[in-house]
């Protein structure tokens, strides 16, 4: 036998079939406090065996439906492309990759050393660029490459 609370009054005892009828005709809801022998406290109906097999109620008017779970974007919207960074470093090796990533000072140094040495020191700037291509993972603003 079950008891339920309605407008501050405790009503019962009623059998389980009657309780299911009250649920079906919306006299009581899944939030209604109920109690039966063996329960320590009054409990919302949705947390009892009466809730088993009940349809999920439609959302209340005026309340928007819950948004489905969406994973957080894995990259910052301003993230630079790592492939572009690596290709600029490997194919050119004169600091253009650093300009792309916002490391202007390093880019200027590599570019000037390559140009002012008439290309003699370009090989060393290229090695430096290869090392950066393998180790740098974020741009000058601290945003990780995508």
C-alpha cells in the first residue's frame, strides 16, 4: 500500500494500481512525495519502483530543451596550422615560419643572416628552422597549433 502527498496533505493508503492511475491521469507527478512500508522517508515518486516503465514527461512550456552534449572545441579559434608552420620551416629555412607564428624577432634574425651572408650561412639557418619545426608547438601568443 502507498501513500502520497498532495497540497500538503498525506493521502492513502492506496494500492499500486490506483497509484499508476493517478500518475496516468496526472493527478500526481514524478515529483510527488510518496511512501510505502519499508521506506525510511518520503521520497519523490521518480526515485521509487513506481517510476519504472513510466514515460518521460515532455518539457514544461517555456523551458527550452536541454542542449545535447557537445565536446569542447579542441583548438583555439585563432590557432595556426602546424603543417603550414613545418612546411615553411623545412622548405624555406629562412625564418618565414617564425613570421607566420608571430615570432618576429627570430624571423628577422634568420632572414637577415641568410640574406646578409649572401646565402653562405643559409644552411645553418635551415638547421635552426628544422629544429624549431620539430620542437615548437605554439605561436607567440601561447596558442597551440592545430
